C-alpha cells in the first residue's frame, strides 16, 4: 500500500485540468496559495481558552474550528470563470494559518474568487474509505464525517459561552447536509503572472457575535439537520464572514530534481496490509515500509522478557492479546512490581493514530516503544545493554539482517520492528461489522443501543439519545482526539495540559476506541471504572463540571445525559457487539 508523509494540513490536488469558459490557457505560469486566517473583532482566534467579548456583555471561547473547502472559482473582469471542480482542502484554526495550494494556474488578471465551505451532493455521499490517507476527505484525517449516518460535517465550531454572572456552558455547531453548503464570493485584485499568496480572513464575530441569534437559551447546538433554522442562520452568517485579507507576490522557487536511481533498494517481503469495507486508508510509514520480516522481528521483540532490566516482563505482559492487547488490571506492574498511574490502553488499530499515550506526548509508536522500554516503572531497560544482548543472541542478528539488510542492531531498528508488529494489530470483524456487511442481524435491543449511540441528547428538540458519537464516532469509535469528560480526577494528573502547558487542556485525555470495549476493562485513563455499566452511569449522573469540560457535555447544563434503565441496558448491549473474536482465538 502506498502512503504519504504526515502533515497537519494536507491537500488533494487532482490531475484534472482547469475547466474554463472563454479562456485560452497558456502554460502554467504560477501557483496560488490560499492562506486561511481566523479572527474575532480583529484579534486572531486562539483555541486555548481565551475569551472574546460578544454583543450583550457575555463572552465566548473556542475549542474547535474545522471546515472543508471545495470548488474554487476565479473570475476575470469579463466574467469569464476558471473553476476547479475536483479540489478539496481541510482547514483547522488550531494553527494560526492554514495554507492550501492551487497549482498550475494561467497568468491572468482576476477580480473575483469563489469557494464553498462544504461539499456538493455527490461528493458528500461518496464512500469515505476510498480516499488516500493524506486526502482532506479521509475521515481519520479530518474527523468531519458522520460515519454510518453518512455525509460530512462541513463546518464544526465548538467552545463555551460565558454569561455576565460567570456561569458558562458549551456550544457545539456542526453544519452538514448539502442544503447547508456555504458559498463564499469575494472581490479581489489578483495578478497571476507570478506566484501569489492570498489571505482569506474568516471573522468568527460575524457568525456568533449576536447573542439574540446564537445563544445558550435553546441555541447551544445544531447538527445540520435539514430544515434546522439555526443551521440556516449559521450558513448565512458564514457566507458573509470571509474577506480578502491581502495578496503577497513571491519569487518562483526552483527545486532540485531528485534522482530515483539513488534511492535505497527495498529489503524484505512486502506485508499485505488488508482493509475491510468501511475502513479508511491509514498513513503507514514510508521510510520503513511494512515487510513480513520486520513484522515478525517486531512480534518476537514484543514478547521477549529479556528486553527488560530484570528479564521478567515484556511488552506483552501489559498488553495481553486476549484483552485486545490491553491490561485487565487497573495499573500494570513494571520491573520489581512497580505500579504506574495510568491504565494500559488497547493497541488495536494503532495504524490510524497520530499521537500516543493518554496525554499524547509522542507522535509515533517507535517513540512510545522506546519510552516504555526505558521507563523505570515499566521495563527499566538500558538501551545499550539491550543492543549488546541482541547482538550476542544466537538468532537475533540473522533476524535483523532479514529485516533491515544487515545484522546491525540499533535502538531505532528495535523500535521500528516493534512498531511494524503493532501496526498489524487490527480489529475490523466484530459482530457489529458483520451486521453492517449483512452477514448477521443485531437483536432489537442492540439496534436500540445503536440508535442511542448515534443520536444526540437535546431535549430542546426532543432528541434523547446517548450522544456518544461526538467523541466515539467513525469506523474506530474514537475521534483520536483529547477531551475532558467530567471525571474530575486527581490534581497531579492534568493530562494533555502537562504537555501543552495550556489551561484549556486541563484534564483532557486521549479518547480510547470503544472497539473491544467489553474485553478491555477497567476503563478511563486511571482505570477507575470496572464495568461498562459504571461508565454509562458516569455519563448519566456523574459528570463534574469544570472550565475545560468538553462542550458536547457542558452544553447540556445538567450533571449528565439522562437515560432510562432500559436504554442504558440497550446501550451496553450494543457496545458488546464491538468485540472482535480474533483476540479470543489468538489470531
């Protein structure tokens, strides 16, 4: 499988030519960079808990602003249009500037730019699992797909509103469905006889400033249902919220041409990474493509207790296969019986993750493996000693040669091999998956649980679901993000905030996948809940409100999401359908 490198913002540039009306297209003269910036009353937006004043005296803060852009059109003074129909971009306001590129444009003078926030009906209904890992419409990359409900979220805005009294609650505006596609048209002066950078400024105050139209009182959420008046209001506001911030012209950059003949030859037998229907393409490593030899070396290292300082534990000691490679005890025992302070998370489907550990402190499985090997409360290994041991081993040198081309043993190669094995631990064949493929049928109770899982909780609109899908949606039943889910917790474990230093990230932890949840207890980062029923009870009555509580929980204005006893049982029944039998079989 071919994959591409890792970037926060990626753009699919199709090979189709520009569609024109009345233009004679010369050889491409220049590229245009679209630079998206985000403001509130002229001040740059920050997704860090910073508060901005609104009309009426209350204030607003943002935790998420993501959107999809498509269909750019350039017009000249004679109303001749140059359109790119199969072009898509992903914008995230978490970075100060999002840059998307349009290549191969004719060197004309243009006076208007158009683009859409959202997708046309055909694209919106397309199969998201078919897009490459770096494509803006890949659901793992954008986290903007409704999963089994179908279609994309065009624009996601989340955060908190704070009244004059100091009380706050969350808001969650997810705009989707083709009738809510937003069309933006802006005048400009653009000379594309040379490369240019065009700033497109999104003024959020023009969307959410007016407390009379967007407010906590009955208007704290929308999920873009057809005919939703709030979604239509937001659509109109967004269309009038963009302005051209300026144009900067740049000198052409001449890049050296790479010589394919100088690339290193491949080593080993390619590993066939197989996908099931409905699962998106992962971004697998390109520096060390998966091979059977490296995977098998990694499998052996993963299970080898000699890698620990006392020769007593291995990676597999805390990631047990029959428990979907998690640990059934609250805190795993390291060398000498030392206990950590967090539960060992399942390693299934790590190929689709981009950050690791509960606080996201590393960005690759390689880093995670080396940290676990050296951590004093885990395997407590000295990497120099591990390398020396493996060099003297009767079989490891030949295994390293088969995997990497020679017998050299290094910490990097050890980590790469373990990573390759972990990448092959997949879970795609639960009874739920089989039901989606039409092979089995869920019971009425399980179907009711499915309905609850993917229905929002909004009594104002007579919706009484469990609202699970916001954080646990998609093929993997996780958004791969970080959230404060109202646990409270011990003061010394502040989660993501320890890594970012931002108060807004206080007590945020990685969202675990709910696949195999029935065989991966205990639950939460600190393993505080022993059963799924306890977890459901937490969201029903145990949520603790703090400043960084996720907007999708704090928007309710109550302790939790009320569910009847029957609905709780149905929800648990559905969650039990997510177990993949392969782990019990030892596959």
